[in-house]
């Protein structure tokens, strides 16, 4: 049995689909969104919360391998404390579970000692997982998911602009979650014995948000669609207006400012273990069909 956390999300849903496609028994954790469609395809569905040790015990019972992630619950007033509690609960549950292989989703910035915002929580998760004895841990560190771009669609439709606090000219090694999922599924299926390994993934090209906005605009019949870099306070206000908690909004702003501070991702590309195939145009063709 393989357990999948976050099976309603971008990566987890695709990992589950790949495993079911290979005829593997899969158990998924349903949280808010229903997973009936995965159940109909043969997944065992259990309901629960990643911060609840009892729910984790049910999810991980008699499991050989598990996909582990730390969701960004941006509406949570205690965004940081909840993620810390979740990462401790996940590591503790794995320690007593007999799971032999873990594949954990993380981010490039989690490799940096001064990781801030959501990356700090993922750094903590990585550190906790590295303490597991007798369990192989494969950490997949990815850059900016292409799916993040879709969060800009309501703004584009409402105001005819795209924007964030990220420098529009900063080129990011964006990655499609279907490629992250393929790497994760392989890690769950083809286990290597023991140890803690980190694999750095990057997409096939570095793309700035200005260029990505133009590509989105062309597909939406708005070839002149502008990208606007918002001041951090303006972004924070918009996120609060959209229902994020103070801490959740602060974390998302910090994530974007940390990307700006990085200035160049050339070293990340040079250090990458895997370059994934899906280009932005290919992703947008499928996403904006
Ligand atoms: N976005 C990026 O650019 C990026 C880059 C590198 C790494 N990552 C990492 O990749 C991870 C996966 O990304 P994704 O895009 O697949 O995430 P996603 O689409 O936001 O999905 C999050 C999943 O977690 C579940 N979830 C949320 N809170 C939960 C809780 N308290 N208990 C149980 N399940 C809960 C959600 O279920 P419900 O919807 O039912 O609540 C959903 O299935 C992220 O969490 C992040 O740490 C992201």
C-alpha cells in the first residue's frame, strides 16, 4: 500500500493517478475536497487532518511508501505554528509506522540556512524527516510551480492586468506539477535502500513573470496583457481582502520577496539533478484550453 497526502492538490492528485494507472494499491487522505473520483478509480479513501496523529496513524497503517507534503493553509491565523505542528505529527507518525520509503515535496529555498516564509516550514519538515531511522527519504526540491500562474486569472479577468510582488524580469526555472508528480511516483515505486537524499528539480527553461504574462495574454486573446510589480503592502492588502489570514498573507509576501532577493537562479539550474520536460507553452495549452 502507498499512502498519498494532499491527493486533492496539484501534485498529490497526479501522483495518485500515476500509481493507480500502474495498478498499485493507494490510500489517500481526504481533507476538505471530496476524493470520490479517486475512490471510483480504486483508491482507498480515509478522512482526516495532517495535524492529527490519530488520522495519520490510519493513513499510514500497513503502508510501505508515502508521499509527504506540508500544505500552505494560508487562511490559518496560526499559519507558522500549525505547519510546525503538522510537520512534527507527520514525522512522529512515520517513525512509528514501518513505512520504508518517503518522498517529500519541498522547495529550492528550503536548502538555505536562512529560509523564510513557507520555505522555513519546509526546511523544518526536511530536518524532521532526516531523523527517521530505517526509512529511505527522498526530498524533491522544486522551484516555482507553473500552476501558481493560474492564481492570477481572476485578477486578469477583473482588471486586465497580471501582477505580484515578484520582479517581473526575474527569470524563474518554473516547473509543471505533472513533472514533479512523475518524479515523486518514480521515487515511491522504485525504492532505493535507506538514507536521506535530496533531488533538485528544475523546469526546462527560465521564464520571467513578464514573459509568462505575455504568454497567458496571447492565449486569452489579450496580447497586450501587462505585468505589474505590486509594492509588498499592496499585495498584502489584496491577499487579506481575498481571505488570507495575517500570517498567511505575510508568508506569501515573504515568499515573493525572497525570490526577488535571490536575483538569479543560474546557480540553481547548474546544481539541478533533474531537468523536467514540460515547457510553459505546453503547460498553458493544457491549462487554458
Ligand atoms: N507552489 C509552489 O510553487 C511550490 C514549489 C515547491 C514546493 N511546493 C510544495 O508542494 C506542496 C504541494 O503543492 P500542491 O500545489 O500540490 O498543493 P495544493 O494543490 O495546494 O494541495 C494541497 C493539498 O493538501 C491538502 N490539505 C490542506 N490542508 C490539509 C490538512 N490540514 N490536512 C490534510 N490535508 C490538507 C489539500 O486538501 P483540501 O483541499 O481538501 O484541504 C490538498 O489536497 C506544497 O504544499 C508546497 O509545500 C510548492
